[in-house]
């Protein structure tokens, strides 16, 4: 399953996504964690010190290699240079799986040991000095979108993405790549405003959305969230001494997280698992193609000098049981 954590800046989405990743690892569930936020804090939230987090390889820096690997022997893609962030897979493309070794993971993923189990962590990378004033952050997350487009994940396998804050998540079609989106909302007007905006933008795309109320301090906060988001409210999380200790760099073992918060994570896990039953690979592929054609017409064709609509393979549907592997791939 592919899970996104979204919310306004400061809502606690990185903290909640890191707790969910720890929960999955403790349950011995295979998990790939992706930090796609402009503020790269997921590594430290998973226990890395700042120096370790700074040495994580940036996916954006390896984008040419990622493109070259994913295009494989797809005859519709003439070169890696003609691939953009929305390029969909077709016959001959190389597909990614959660539980495997491949050149993308070798270049970009690092195993993060947790109290119980491990998680593979990939990061988009922060802004560099050369980016300032001349690049938008969505150029950084293009590698994430491309990988999600080529991912065939199954039941009991997780990719958890900490998304960029607020409505910036809608600057690409990546918001449709997930089986479940957890929107972390504080019991405030600003927190609810982001929820309403996200709900409105996602309405026509069948996005499965559940609200996780964070920083809920009492019945009044709970009543406020229930009144504002209704049935979309899945669970709430309150103050956590465990999280405070983690933020100081001295977390106790994960099993000592407050029982109420452990229950909240279990509820989120059940909801995420249930989303698997609603998965529609045909719609997933159709939406992928829709956003690719929009990007091709808007800027992709001009930038690459190619007709990117021709990259769409009309006979191809991404699905869990697809095995588009070349002989070259199998010998790696």
C-alpha cells in the first residue's frame, strides 16, 4: 500500500508519519519511507542524528540513473532525457517492488534500524544554494513521482511518503498515487482550512482521505474536529511525552509510546489495510496517463523536444502481478 501524510506546516505530519513507520516496522511489515517534504526532517524523526541525515543520498541527484533504469527496454521511450516526472510505464519498462534489491534502492535508499525491524529510507534532498531563486521544490520530488508510477506493491507492503505541506501537494499528480492519504489536522481554523482545500481538490479523483487529529487536548478540541470534518475524522492523537523525548534526541523504546497513541496507530494501520480492497489499478493507470498528457502539453514537449504523448502505451495497465523485467535486469 502507498500511504501519504499531508497537512499544514507545523501540524505534526512528519512526527505522525515517523510514528506510523515505526509501528509498521515493529509489526514486521516491509516499509519504504520517503521524505518528500521541503523540510527534510523524517530522518531525524526516525532516530538519525543531523550528521547522518545530511549524508543521505538525494533522489533528485540520482534522477538520470533512475530514469535510465526505469525505462528499461520500453520502445516508446527513446532516451532517459525524454522522460519527465509523469512518464508512465509501458511494456518493457522496469518496475519497482517494495521487497527487492534494485539499482534505485542501491543508489537512493538506506536502511534505518529502529527498535524493532528496519525501514528503507529515501529522501528527495533539500534545496541547495544553486537552487535558490531559480528552482521550485517540485523539481525535487519528480523522482518520487516517477518511482511511484513504476511501483507494483502488494498487500502487507508499505510505502509511506511524508509530503510537502499544505496545498503544494497538488502541484503534481502525485496526490493520486496513494491508496490512503492521512491528513494531519490540528483543532484550529487553519488546520481545518487545509483539510477543506485538500478535500475539494481531491474530490474528483477518488482519493481516499482520513483525518488524524493532532495536538488534541480535551473534549472541546475533539468536538471541534468532529463538527468540522465529520466522518473523515479517523482518530486523534494527544500530548506525548515519548514524542517530546524523541524530539530531544532521547527517545525510549517505541513500545513505551503511550497506549492511547499506540491504539491510534493500530487504527490507522487497519484503515490503510482496508484501502487495499478498494484498489483499482485501471483507474490508477488512467490517472497517471491523464497527468502525463497534461504535463506534456503544458511544458514537457517543449522542454524535451519530443512528443511525450507517444510514450503512453494504451495496452498497458499497471498491476500487482505485472512482471515487466528484461533479461538484463534479471542478471543484475
